[in-house]
């Protein structure tokens, strides 16, 4: 992290936002020598009155080190935005200004203005598209283990996601717990042993049966997943990831999985698995399936009146497309 007094925490993924803010505060504490005595002020820019905001952003008499965190900047009013940008252009002596912005909202243009002011940026957003999100979550799990000094196989990373889901806080806690309880010796058996109660039926189980053409198995797995409370968006993500993987591997043609892995951006075991699945898929069926999962992504985010029905219909359609 640089010595800049201006920081832009961009996105709305809570764990990433919390980590970014914690890192900034820790760095300023170490640099200033104030330690736990460093003053840290937090204010919701979207709710704050202009006088309150102006007082917080004004220079102090002795220019002591302090951190000012402005939350919900995307909801700030016009006058508040002006005050914030003025302070960002020339932060008061001793003040480290941290602005939390979702990247959208009525003050979207504020992001560009802060970037022009030289703000150090922290990306705290998970991709919205299902296929991209699944890949991003896999990378997050990989980084969590890597940060703990542990290397695990790709299939083990996926097992953790299957068992825990895609909520980042739960994934981070799971990775940390596995490392602590196994001494860093983590394999598939360890994951199954620790999460056998949670991993009985997941969205990936449903998706795997669906893209294999196992309609009865897919529908049974789906009923159990829904009974366990697996979120509609996770079921949709898993189905989309399975279909997109088959489409990607199928269009790449035949070849050695290890040679193809780098170009496809996925581990060799996943390429090999998808090659077997793709043999039962005709190009036109893949095109139809891509349309189905795209529509489902919108349905589970509010477009459908009945999300249960939307997921069931998509799983049934995908399974019936397999030759």
C-alpha cells in the first residue's frame, strides 16, 4: 500500500470491504506510530448532514494523524459529494480519507473523480455473471489457502465450495478451519470428513446430473437441495458453470487436457471431465442450454414470479437436451 492519504474502496462485497478498510487502518497505525490510539471516524455519507460532514473533513488544530471513513458514498447528496471531492483533492494534513462506494447509484460519476484525484483503489466486487463468478470464487478459495501457506489440489478447492457455498465469509472461515485442524494437510477426504453434513447435496450435484442427461437423478437432487435451503442463485450459478464449461471445452475440440488447460483457463481435471460430458452434446443443444441458463440467471434475481419453478424448469430442460 502506498502512502497516499486518499483511498477508494470500490464494491459492495462486505468481506472484501472490511478487509480493505482493516488493512488501511493497520498501515496508518504502523506508519504513524499511534497504534491503537489512532483516531478512526466512520460516517455514512448518504445519511450525514452537510455541517456534520464538513466538521469531520475540516483540518484539525494540530494536524494529528487520523482516519476518516465515509461509508455509502453512492447515496450521498449533491452538497455532500462536493465536500467529499474537495477534501479528496486536498486531504487535510494528517487525515487519511477512505471512501466506500459501490460503483453505482446516483453518484456513479464520483468514482471517476476520485480516481483522477489519485485515490488508491481496492476492488471489492464479485463478478455478476454466473460463469465469471464461479471462476472468481474458485480463485478466492485458492488465494485463501495460498495466504495460509498451504497448497491444495483443484478438486479439493471445488469440494470446499460445494460443501460451503459461495458466500465469502463462510468460505474464508472454512479454509482457515481446515488449515488449523489438519495442520495444512488438506485432501478430498479431509474436506468430506469435515463437511459431510453440509455437502450431501449441492448445486453442483444437481448441475452434474442435469448435464449428464440424468433427469430423474437431477430432479431428485434438486428436491433435496431445495429442502436443505440451497439458495436459488447458487443452483443457477452451478448449472450455468456446468453448461458454460461444456460449451467452452466442446468448442476447443479434442486434445490433451493438460495441454488445453492453460488456454481454456481451467484445471486439467475439469477439462477432462468436460470432454467426456461434451460428447453427448450437439452444438445446437449447447446453444439452447446457454440461453436457458442466461434466462435462469435473471429469473432467480427477481424476474420470475416463482423461482422454484424457474429452477426446476431449467434443470429439466437441460437434462432433456442431452443426447
